[in-house]
C-alpha cells in the first residue's frame, strides 16, 4: 500500500484510519520509508499500530548524502535489498 504524501498531498484522517486498519489486519511488521525525506507520516502510522511495527529507511530517490553504505548506486541497491531481507527474517 502506498501512503500519499509529499507532492501528492497528505492523506485524510479517514484514509489514515483505513490504512492503519488494513496494516493491523494484515499483521504488518515494517513500514518502509524514504531515508532522505520526512518519516513523520510513517511514524504517525507506526505509533497507531504500537510496538508491532518498525520503520525501515530505504534510499529511493537519492543516494546516501553522508557517504554511508548507500553512497553509490550499487551500494544503494545492496543496502535496500539487505534491509528488506533482514525485515522478512
């Protein structure tokens, strides 16, 4: 499920409730969020779900600005793949 935000605008309270209900029913354990942009919306959703989920930062639109593990394109692919895989274990 995609959470609208950024240039698409903010979701309504009804959309957020539907999202939280769907995530809770699906027993989602992680929310993937862009590492470079604000995670405020993901944090709000995670807070509604409680301790059952964690927010995992992925590099989606840019490389790691701090020269970290996603500083190159291949590094970004490796970092994102490992982050998703680790979450599924």
